[in-house]
């Protein structure tokens, strides 16, 4: 009899999301339940959630979520943070003991603001400064790992099935206007706490089902710009690509999708002259950021979500609506758990992004 881990299931992994266009808050209960319906798509080696709008009382501070392997790592990191930020609050992230989640590290969070004097001295904007601080901690301080660093949002992840991870982090006690979730079935990389999805940088988070055959080319390009891919999974690079294209290059979400899942050349040739020129530019300049291989991803950001399949649509993804809510999942059954009367159910076309934004001023 084959044992778990001895058979490769390349279509495994489960992703899901829900967002309110009106910015209405919802707890994590329904998305935890929806992940339970997709239990067989993952093997317990990683589960996680991202939630937006959960820290309104600290919305002006960056919320840093960290794993520590030792007290020494925590003490060294906290000394570094105090030299780099105004630390408004620090605390353990509340969890509950459950038998399904074991070997947990120390899990802390800090609400911080960059020091204006340091920003002026280094001539950096605050987002670039935060990215550099996080990169330093994750690559230099042994035993410390920042797994979330955005404003008014947070990532919660662990080794385990996602429904157990949700209970472990007590996500029914949080309320946000958008949630994403992931259940992992690693095929080429180990299952460990830092390697669980979502992956995050600033307010960008990524959950991914699939396999990136272009990982080495993508990694080599993105690391030329200061990013470090050291989390033992190919998905990490997608988050850095999103940050690089949107924040640093100023591309729109549609243009970012046209880089990650670039149209085929014969498709581009049939476009209008203006569109052909722009798509050719994106494919040429950012050719090393084309992601090849089967994938479905959900990119979360402050105020919205983007769902995207690979160009050939080799991984499943379904979208539906009900009132002001939009649902995304690997399976329609997961959406029906959250909303039995979901409407306008459809499967996005390969390479065509579905972008949902919260109304201005509602988040």
C-alpha cells in the first residue's frame, strides 16, 4: 500500500479567497470551513491564511509577524527592531493548543513605524526601508523569520491542515474585509513553517496551486534587485515579482498579469497597434519574469485581490458572487460552503486576471 508522501499528486494544493466590495468585515470561520471541504487536496505539510483589515487600531503601523527558533534569536531581533523602528506594541500572537499542530516555534508580532531620522539619513521611502529590514532579518539573523510585514493585515501559517491552522491561530476572533487561504501539498520541497503559504511582502500576499518550471530563471532575475529566495519553495518568487513589478516598476495589475502569464506571440500579433506595442514591450523587457508551468494564484493586497491562471489553464480555479461578496476557490464546492446561493459562477480563462477591488474609502 502506498503511504502518504510516496505518491506525487501534482494537481494538489487548495486555494480560496473571499472579499467584500463594500469593505464589510467577516470573521475567519467561513473560510476555515471552506478549506475543510478541500481537505484531500493537501497532506498536512502546510496551511495558512491572510486577512486584510484586521488591525484597524494599528492601521498606520506595519504589523510584523515572526517565527523564532530560540530566545537568543528573539532577543537579537528585538534589539535590531528597536534600532530600526519605533515599536508601538509587541506581543505573542494568541494561539490555542491543539494536538494537530506540533513543534510550533515562538510566534510574535510587533506593530512598528519606521524612524523618520533613519529614513532621511538613508534617503529611502518607508516601504523600501521595511523590505530591506525584513530581508536582513530573514537572511542574517539565525533562527528568526518575518512571515508578514504589511499594514492593517496579517498572515497566519503553520505546518498542518489549513482547518487546523485556522483553529490554532483562533482566526474566528479576527474580522477582515478580505481573506485568502491555502492548503499545501508540496511536491518538490519540504514542509516547514516558513514554507507554508501565503507568502507575503508588505501588503502583497500570494497563495498558489501548481509548479513553477521557470523558477531558476525567475529567481536569478529577481535576486539582482535585492530580493532573497531562501524559503525552500518556488512560490516565494511570485510574491517578490509582484512587489517588483507593481511597487518598484509602477505597473498596473493587468500589466503585471501580462508579464507573469504573458500572452502568446501569435495572440499579441492580432491586437491593435497600441496594445501590440505595449504587450511586446512587457514581454521583451520582463521576459525573465514570465512564469511557466501549471499554476493558479491569488494575489492579495490592501483593497483588493487578483486571481490568475497560467496561460493554458492547467490548474482549476472558480469565481462566484453574491451581493457585495466575491468568492474564489479551487473547487466550486468550497465556494458553496461559504455561500450556498452563490451566483455568476465561472472559471476564469487562462492568463486572464480577475481583479476585485474594495470601493474607495471602504477599507
